[in-house]
C-alpha cells in the first residue's frame, strides 16, 4: 500500500476572514498539481474561494485540541494517514519586551509554537505506521535574529528552529522527514498600515516608545506595496514564490534540511559571522527602526 499523499495545511484563513498569503497560494498550487489538499483555518467562511476551487476545507484552530484531532481523524479515515503536514498557522505580535502583557505573550506561543507542536504530535503516529511522511515547519528570516518591537514573535520562530532540528533527528528512523522553510520578508505579510493596526497596550499616545512605533509603521511601508515594491521591498518575496519552494520541498526525494528563500535570508548567516556581534548589532540598529 502506498503511503498517503494527503496534505494538511494549517492557518490558511486569516483573522480578517479571508484565505490569504502563503497558505492560500500553496493550497491552490498543490490542488492543481493533483495532491489531496486539506486547507484549514479558524474561519471556514474565509476558505470559501478554496472550496469553490475544489480544495477540501476544514475548520481547525491550533489552540483547540478537539478541532485538530477531528481534522487528523478525518484525513486518516479517508487516506490512512496525513502524508504531509504544513505547519503554516502563525501571527505576529507587536510590542516591546517591557510592555507586552504576559497573557498576549502566552497566546503568541500557544499559536505559533504549542499549536504547531500538538498538531505535529497528532499526525506522527499515522506517519510512523506507514513508514513515511513529511513535516514542514514555517520559520522566518526572523528565526535567525531579532529586532526591536517584535521580540516575542521572533522568539517563537527561534523556538521552531530548535523544535524542527530536534524532531528531524528523532523521527528520521521512521521514514519521516522534517523541512524548515526560512523565507525572506513576504510582501503584504504582517504589515501594519497605521500605529492603530499594531494592537498595542497601552495606547500609543501614552506610550514611552510611541515615536518608535511611528517609525516602525513607516519602515514597514516598503513591504506594504505588493504590486510595485520599491527600495527594500524589491528584495521581498511574494506568497507564490514561497509556495513554489514548499511544493519542491515536499516533492523531491531528498529534501534539504532548510530552504532559505530570497537574497536577504541567504546573506544573513555569513554576513553576521563576517561582521562579528558588535558590528552586526550596529547594522541592526542602523537598518531597522530602534527606540
């Protein structure tokens, strides 16, 4: 019996209620290539366009154990196991280390780290039983270094790097492969348009970091213009670029451990080694908005 090719993608619908970004692009790409795709998200209404295109959609909240288990149970009933898990669900929490309420920090880790970990635990028994499977972990360029204003989000991506490396070594003997995706900034992803979009507490006008947040929003403008990016935005990626690499990562016989997508993330590691830590920090302070 051939191993399952069923693909489960988490986090395809956004909080705005629309299918969006890399998850949507990947679901459509794999569906058109003939993969049995299960696109999941918290908002089924936001997945209507995918359902109309023929993609199977599921309501899955990675903070809700029952919804995750139900999705895995359904795929196992229909295909024997989840063949490929794309851990795509995530969001970016904005805030300084000092000011971000701890309940928001916990919610960030619940979604970006603990939800991913639990979903991975749920699919692994079926993968082990069939002796095959592939797990894709969506990291980021910010899983390799950190900047002001998004430290807790970046901490979750650092955590995923370690989890994926450990998991890969643990499950290799069972025929399960683990791939880490490290994209450069993606146009339109997690990009605020106003300070109000940042969801900050306390309110910006009472914030000792308030002037920083103004610069933070302006700086991200380079990544807001999807159609005709300028400046830094010209080195950014589109969701389809990332989806194409993920398709390759789950299709090739021997996938890479890490897929670094785009010029910025490929230059990062050697640049930091060459610069040294002090010069690297000076670069971060110069390039990124800093309080």
